[in-house]
């Protein structure tokens, strides 16, 4: 198959980790007879420096016209003082909205080889950690009006949080459909004891539940969910939640699996053209040192093959190669434990390619 992939290297460690993911994709293409063509897209701080805009319209169009987008990470202290609507992160938000990718899928699964890297007690980890956060990605407080005004000579900041029933229904469906393909348990996470948007959320999710009698639905308040994720993560199968709660809970969920550096994510909307990225940030403190963990991005590339290109065996091959390298005791610094061999970003990429079945 021929696929055109828009590639956003971004800032900080972005170029290094994406570089390794492309080498893996090249090898997969060669091995399985595909042609992947890469179109470079500037987004984030580097686009601000070059174009004065974190995502120029022409760059967004390249993404929309592609078969899928692979992204490293954006942002860094260099752009801390630019106005809110011109920040590197705003480029990412505009990309997500422009592509219409409302459903963000973030797995929290422990690799058995990394059980020691989890900060949780072995007695908790042993019960199993294998759940998925389905995060609404293009609505809620991220996309409401943000403003700072002056009232009686004092500054007041306002961020608007709104959800329409359609926005809730379409992500709710993804939650139910995803649970249906797994262990059939869905936890809907909200703050309905305080927020109107959460009360509507809960109502719509319960309306949908009638269509999915085979899925067991549980409601959970977000603060309780944060607690349950560290107390007994084995209780979760699929969590569906709104944008900001999903942002926060997915960082927490990644940490209990050992390292945020291991977790990929997919974002999809109405079409097969998806956005694939690791969930971690641009880690400017370690950029350019060849010590970043490229596995989150490499696994994101595998997700792209699976969900957007229907290349299941190619995706399996990448995941197996990652597992084999971990079995071999190779670790980047973030997942290092005693007795393992520390490798850098490039060496980790090379080992994964070498272990492709
Ligand atoms: C994420 C990130 C982004 C978000 C930032 C970079 C805007 O934290 O993908 O989780 O908050 O969505
Ligand atoms: Mg986040």
C-alpha cells in the first residue's frame, strides 16, 4: 500500500523520537512491501520561529490532506512568554480541531518487563493494569473562551467550559463501542456533583447505555477516579471522560505503568485520517542528548498502522519487537532498573528495528 504520512517533528526531543519512529516505519515498509511517503509539517515553537504562527493554515492543510499524521511533541520554555493564542500548544489544539479528531485513545497497560518501574506496590501491580482512557479531545474548557479582564481594577481570568449533547453523545458512543471490544466495562468519569456540563454528560451517557446492554456502566467522580487509579487500577477496563479530566487522568495512568515515555495515543474523528503521538511532552531539559525514550512514538506509529491503515500484522511486528528489546534488558534512562542495560534514543530505535520479526 502507498500511504502519505504528515510528519510533525516539533520541539525539544520531538525530532529525535520521530526520527527513530520513521526508521522503524521505513523498515516495516521494506519488509511488507509498502511505500510510506513523508510530508514534513512545521508546528509548535519551531513554526513560531519560522512562520510567526504555531500552525500556519498551509501546514494544517497538509495534515488534513494526508493519510495520517505522526507527531513528536511541541512546546518549551523558549515560548513561555508568547501570548496564549500563539503558544506552541495552541498549534496542537488547532490541529486536533482542524482534523476533527474528537476521540483520543490512551492505553494504560503495564509491560510485564517494566513491573519494577511502576511506583505502585507489587501487590497492586500483580492484579493487572490494562485499561484505556477515551478522552474527548476537541471540546470543553480547552476550546471555550479564554480571557483575562479587569473588574474594579483587579484582574479576573475566565475559562469557559461547555459541552453540547452531540459532543457528549459521539464520544460516549466511542466509549461504549471500545468497551464492547474489550472486557465490556465502561467507567464514565465526571464531576456531576458540581458542574452542569458533567450533569449533562452523565444524562447523555445513561441515555446511550440502553443501546449497549452488554456493557456494564459505572459512574465515577473525577476526584474519586484519580484515587482509584492508584488504589486499584485493575478495576478499570475503559474510562470515558471529557477533555481536561482525560488530560490529567492519562498522565496519572501512564505513570503507574512505569513511564510516560512508553505510552502512545491515537486521535480519530469521522475518517480514517488520524493523529498519532506519544502522550508525553517535548522534555526540553533532555533534548538533543540522545537519551529520550522513543518507544511511545514508535508505538504511536504502530497504532497508526493498525487503526488508520488496517495493517495489523505490521503493527503486531512493531509491538513484538519492542517487547523483545525489553526482554533483552535494554532500557532508556526513564525506565531503567537495576541489572538492566542503559541505552540512548538511537540505540533503542536500532534495537527495535533489529528485533522486527
Ligand atoms: C496532552 C498534552 C496537551 C494537552 C498539551 C500539550 C496542550 O498535555 O496531549 O496531553 O493538554 O492536551
Ligand atoms: Mg497531557
